C-alpha cells in the first residue's frame, strides 16, 4: 500500500486510526477490519469491546502522544497507514476573540494530527506507508460563525501539503474532504442556535468511510479527495472561482437571516444587527 505500489488489498495492512470511538472512527475501524486490516485506534478512553482495540490517549497532550503511538505500532508490528480522523467542532464567530472552544478545536483538529503524524512517521517511512487526513469541505468553503473549525481544517490541509513536500517520496499524503454528517460534533453548534440545517447537505457516514478506504488503497496516492459528486463541485468552485463560492455562501446565509433563523442566537447577534442596519 506504499507510495507508487498497488494497494487495493488491505489484508494484513497495519492501520492506526485516531478518534476511533467517534462517528467516523467507529465505522472506519469496522470497515478496515472487515477488509482484512489489522487496526488499532486511539481515543480519549481505551476500549477492547470494539472491532479494533482502542488505546486511551489525550491527543492534545504532547507528552502522551509519542508513547501511545509507539504502543500502537508495537502492537501492530509496524505501520502501513495512519488515518488522522479525530476532530471536534463548535460555534466560533470570527468577530469575537478566541475562547477556550477555539483553542480546543485548534488543538484537536490541527496540532493533535500534527504531533500524531510526527510520532508515526518513522514507522510509516519504514513501511513506505500512507497518511490520510480527514479535513472538511469547510477547509476550502468556510461558513460564518464557525471560524475555528474552518481555520483549523484549512491549517490541517496546509500542514498536509507541507508534509507531502518533505516526505512524499517515501510516505503517501492524502486529504479527504467530507461535508456534513449527522454526528455529535454538531451538538454544541445546534445548542447555540446555529444549526447548519439548510446550509450544508447531509451525507451518509458510509460514503465518507468508503472514500477514506478508496484513498488508502488507490494505486496512485491521491492528493485531495471529495466524498461526493457535489463535494467535488464545491471544492472546484472554492479553488478556481472563490468569488462565486463566496456569493453562494452569502446568499444562503442571507436567506437564513431574512427568515429570522438566527434571531435567537446570541453568537449571531452581530450579523443580525448588521443585516437590519443594511435593510433599514
């Protein structure tokens, strides 16, 4: 499954998945195991009753990550694939100063993936393996009131791009861009009255998992992978016609403001006030 080699068969491949007990992670570990891979997960708490053993590790702790990754690699007997899947979301208006929720999203979505990858690289290089980063459509098509998530995922893509230049001759580096999947990651946003319903179209978890597996086993290491046909269009717009992409987002948000969807959301008060000033 290494760089430049055919890798469609996952039988016996040694895989480490972060965020292994989450929505994507649990389904992904199951799919990888059923495809014949040897899988170990990392998550905040350990678990042995799942399809793959999960080692407990706080990925935001720089001291804990190297030993946890080493333990996983020892358990697997090497490493062919790392899937950086762990992530958190939440509301974060760009106009407000960064709070603890912002710091947490940057820590989990960016820095945890960075330190996990760094710890795993020697084993991945030895196996000519691959690393897959689970980003988000919002890395390239950001939405208002969710600045921390978009910033952290865009930074994750920038990290992946830099990593590819450094290690791409020996380790394949890919980024997968899901859209919105029904998941507890959106709970805090919904609780703040900032639901993405009507802004992002839901896609099935199995589609995201299938895209990750395709990415991991493609004959040639893909650079960027959208999980749906609509996602491919959105990413193309964001990259090649960013002004049009901005207008589409602005039009969608304007509709929500016009019908009062955000009137009772304190974090959207600035947007609501400015719209009323313009309309009045």
